[in-house]
C-alpha cells in the first residue's frame, strides 16, 4: 500500500492527487502571467489561486481524517454561511433569543446527518425548526415585522443549514450506499464538480460569451458560458463518476449535468439576494472570493439535488 493510499484510500486519494496537480499547474501558469504582464488582474488571479490552495487543502484534510472531523468541518462551514446571511439582513432586537435557537439547530441538524437518521434529518429544520421559531417569535409578543422576520430566518436556515447539511448526509450515508468510494467519494464528486462547474461557466463565458442569460440578476452570466459549463461538467462527471460514485458513465453524465444546472441556479439565487441588499459579496473571509456564502452558493442547490437523485436511483 502506497503512502497516498494510507492517507486516503482509493479512489479518493488519486482523485485528490489530480486536484492538487491541477492546482500546481494553475499556480505555475499564474506565476508566468504575473511575470510577463504584471497588473491588477494578475495580482487578483494570484490571490484567488492562493485561496484555492487554502480551501482545497482544508477540505481534503477534513474528508480524509475521519467522518466525525468531516461532519464538524461541514457544520462549521454551514454556521459561517448562516452567520454571514444574518449579518446581511436587518434583524429585530426582540429576535435575539430566536436567533440563539436558530444557531442551536445547526449542530442538531448535522448530528442527525452524521447518524444517518434520514427521517429526522429531512424534517427537523423544514418542519419542526420553522414551526418552533415562529412559535418563539409569537411568544415574544412583537408583531411588527413578524412576517418578514420569520420568512428571513426560515429561508436562511433552509438555504445555509438544511441545504448544506446534505453534504454531511451524503458523507454518512455513502459509507453504505457506495462500497467503492464511500461517502468521501460521493462528497468529493459533488463538491469537486460544483466548484469545477463555477470555473467552467466563468471560463466559457469569458471566451465565447455573447448573449446575457439573466442580466437583471447576474450581468456576467451568458448563455454560452452556461451551456459550455454544463457540457464540460457533464463530460468530467462521466470520466470520474464510475470511480468515485459507483455509477456507470451514462448515469454519471446525467448527474454531472444536473449538478451543473443546479449550481447555476444556486449561484444566481444568492446573486439575487445580494443584489436586493445592495452588496457585492457576502463577506471578506476568503481573499479574492468574498465570503463563505459566496463560495458555497452553488452548493446550496447541488447538494440537495445530488443527494436525492442518488438516493432515488441507487439506494434500495
């Protein structure tokens, strides 16, 4: 057994090795560009690549250490995303207790995911969480702004906690669903393709983009970028899916296309939120990328879509 297999068993180890090889190539390319044409754009590109090194290294370390560490890491990302969401929205002073319980729902939701308790996982926030928060708000006795507040908190929990907790459910359930790559293989397939799709759609849009697809929400998105990203992501999925997920290449192709489309929808949905609030980024935690919510916007849609797609077709 090689050192790589001891750290991350196949097929996760080789897949991570390929990702880091791509990062090395990108770093070399950016260094060449910066040396030949030093400018603000090349500096920003270099900053983005350094941030990618940090994010991918942390993610890779989390998924190879242990399922508990992985779940805690994913839960912490969800916590940061919800925190950023709340920081963008004006909140009522009377709702501090409500927000306290909203934050408490995060470890509970990820615990249900880690235990592979699907019945509770799928209803805890959408049913009991939303109903409980509304009850608390009513008991506080403040009716001014009630509808806006409960809508804001409920949607924030759904998009940043419930949706993102599907990554932890995929990791836990995948141990039984996917004997070859396990939960780590499924999670790497999902997250890797989601992030790859963001880059692919951006790249195709810059190279061939002419027609705006949804200019009122995201002026930079183009029809050509969207279609190029979907096609490229689906092809990459067809190549890596059989090794990481146990799906054959046609099913992997379909899954990749679904992830690409869902990623686009998640991206523009969070863009609509930020445009409504008049902000460019949800935060500044990640240099060159904005905040956590900016980085996981696509994942808020791709994680639920892929989990339920996989469960429906491949879990008995």
